[in-house]
């Protein structure tokens, strides 16, 4: 198991390093002038040249990337002109072109909103998706299974923004059961935090639960068809005991692994949901930064999304290995 953990950790570090190279080259070395974006449209050539010198854009591409990597690992200093240096602590992602704020601080301020959204959606899709999948598997061949299959197919084929709009129109506009959501930090008012995130949670949770229902159903049926389950039945073990003690445990391995990956993806990937409900998270920050071409913020969010996915994938492998020790031997 230790060898498996070290192997997965080493692979994750390599992927993160490769990700930093690709992201830096894609946004900073692609055609375009970051100095003009940082300086603004009204800058003259002399001012742009000064900004290029301050940002170190006159150095070679390798030197620029190594300086960027140094900032991520140890922090770095930025020249502000007239002998003034601005220090950026690690992990340093630079300063926003629009607000001159440290990108890392900006992302840390937006992370709680996205984390709250992802955590609530995770709870809903696990309860609804896994419960529906188990019920469908245990009632296979009946009317219950057919009805649940139709519902999961409809959920899988409905875009998340359509589901969110329907919930907003129905719950907030027509029925007026809830006011239109406005994000409230957890530390300010936990009750309002939960009420205002309820619709975003349900939107993402129901959208993802359809996928988990299908996965749980197929995994449970596959497990119930294995030889050791037949042996338990032959020895007279009750069906409920077989399902709860053996089949569920074997079927939940892929569900746990996929949940970790999807949770990491939602940390930076719930762009449509955050924009629809006005949640000031990483997804909305990315949209706003792209709109004004704020390169450091775009790079920071993309790296955060990539790191979340890589870390979540590693955690998923570890959780899968804990539920199925055969995985650790591969």
C-alpha cells in the first residue's frame, strides 16, 4: 500500500509540473503582449516597454517560466518602478492587471463559496444517486426500475443551466417558496448561507445524481452476479444481508472514486451554476477575468482547477484502493 501511495503521489507531482508548463506557455508565451494588457489601452510605447522590463518579459521563455515556477514554490519580488519592489508570498500567481491585488489572495477569498457549493452538491448526489441506483438494482425488472431508469435518463440529458433556470422560475418566481439566491458567507449567517445555497445545491446535485444512479445500479448488478454472492445464497444467507454487507461494499468502490474526481472538478468547474445564481466563486471569477483579459487571474484559476482535479484524482485512487485492495497491487 505504501508503494502504491508513493507511486500515485509522484505521478500527481509530475502532472502538476506538466500542467504549469502548458498553462504558462498557453497564456504567457502565445501570440499577444502581456505588457500591453497589464499597462492598459492608453499606454504609449515607452510605458509598455517599461512594464515589459518590470515583468521580466524581455528575458527568454525558459527564464520567464523558471521565475514563474520559483514564485509558485518560494515566492518572488515584482518591480513596481522607482526602486520599489512588491513581494508576493508562495504560492505566488502574480498580481491582477485590473485590481493590482495578489491573485492568490483573490482566489482564497473566492474558494469558500465554491467549496460550499461543491460540498452541498456532493451530499445530494450521493444520497439521491446512490439510493436511486440501489433501489433500481434491487427492484430490477419491475415498474420501479423502469420509472427510475426514465428519470435518470432525463436527468442525464438535461443541461445544468436549464435545470437551474427551471428551479429559479418555479420555486422563486411562480411559487415564491424561496427568494432569489444571494450568497451569504457561512461565518456571517449559517442559516442564510444554507437557504441561499439550497437551489444551487439541488441543481448540481440532481444533475450529477442521474450519473451516480446509473453507475450504482450497474455496479450493484455486476457485484450481485459474482461467484461469491452465489455462494452466500447457496449457504442460505438472506438477500438483505447479502446486499448490505457484501454487494453494496463492492459496488461503492467506483462510486467513491468518481465522487472524489467530480468534487475536485466542481471546485473550479461549476462556472454555469455560479454565474446563474450569482455565487462569487472560482467559476464566476474565471468568467469575469476572461471578459477583461486579466491574464494572471485566468492563469491562477486554471491552475487551481487543474490542481483540484489532479489532487482529487489521486485521492480517488487511494479511496478505491482502500475499498478494493486488488487496486493497490496494479
